[in-house]
């Protein structure tokens, strides 16, 4: 597979270059989050000590006992092991490239058609995968307050000039089952207004194991602007729907989700937003599933 087919998607022409010495994966400087102002150190130590005795909380990644369980669910060592994507990245899909503006698939127009650009914190593996699993499936929702700022730091070009952040929605049945929408939690941490203007109107089968084309077919008609259902069972436009159209129209919208695999979900959501009048749709995800060895790129450090 071409070295340019590693990660990415944007606007421009592709050009190859010598492999840079910088690593594709870099380690962010992350320590325990600070306490609110005014909390005495003695109080912090007492709370941490009490939690350690009563709960023996462990890091969600390495399962070692936490020194500061009241402040974080991930130990400092695991935060320092977090692998992230660093420039240069494909201007379109955000996967690492050599010196090209676009990766191979994006240069050939085979990835996004409705998303202007995507940026992702890092690969869906190792530490980041475990953190997202705890966040999404173990309801460790406070992790969003750590992931959100990291995502923001890696997505300045996507957030710049944007007007609105929109989380990828869950179907109502899945939302009741999980109790929260992880994409909405992430969206709430970003420095832009966020609004649930989309609804998942079809409970599609699981995307796991499906090819990119199967995922696209599976998601046809799955998303729409939010609607209410009348007592007679007929879908009708609601005030929210009218507001959604007005908010979206002529604006740059940023979709937010936890993981991007083939981009089918983001594309399906973007299609609805563009049909509603959005000027441009961009996307942010915490992680990107690497579908092939070629996606990993030449610039990887472990």
C-alpha cells in the first residue's frame, strides 16, 4: 500500500516526500487535573486517602492503584503513554502523511464526499482504546473532561471559523440503554455552542464487521433533523426542527463523535446537515480505527 494511504483527508493535491524523522505518534504532557481554587492541600490529601481506603480505585488503563482518585481515573503514567497523531497530517481526513497535502485515498476522492475535513486525537488502540472503552461502556463520564481539551488542542483548524458543534446522535433505544450519549459529553467540552439538532431515527444493526460499503448502506435514512411524533403516529416538523434548520443554515458545523472507522456515520450525518443548509461540515473524533497496516504510516514510535 502506498505510504500516502495512511491517514487523512482534505483539500489539495498530493505530493510525496522523504520520510520525516518526527514520530507520527507523540506523547502529550498530561498530569492530574488541578483542583478547583480554594481547596486546601490537606483537604485534597484527606479526600484521596479516604477514597483509597474505601474504594481502592484503580487506573482504567493499567489497573494500578491511583494516587489521586478524586482527580482522575487514569494514572499520570498512562496519560503519558497516550499516542496521538502529529503533523503533517492529511488535510482532509487527518491521518498522518509524509509531506503530501492529502493521503492516497483522499487524493483519489475515495473517502469523504460531505465532510470538509476530519481531525482525530489518535489511533483507536492501546491506551486510548481502553480509555474510550471505560468512558463509553463503563459510564466513566468524567473522562470527557480530560479528552475534550486534548481533542481541542489537536483540532484548531477545524474549530477555527466554525459556528456550532453537533454530536452524532444515538437512537432513543440505545440512549435509554446506555444512559448518556458519549458524543454529546465530548461536544459539551469544546469552546463552541453545541446543540442536538440531529436524531437517529432508525435503529440500524451493529456496524461491527461490516465493510465500508455495507456501513454506508446500513446507515441510509438513519439520521434526520430532530422531529416530534404526533398522537396519530405521523412524523411532523417540530419547533426544534425549525430551530435546527435556522441554526444550521449558512453556518460551518462541526460533528463530534468518539471513534471514526470508515467515516460512514459522519458522512450520513453531514449529508443531513448540508441538506438543511449548512455551509460546510467538519468533524472531530477522539480516535481513528486503523483499518490496514498501510494506515499506520512510516512515522510510528512506540
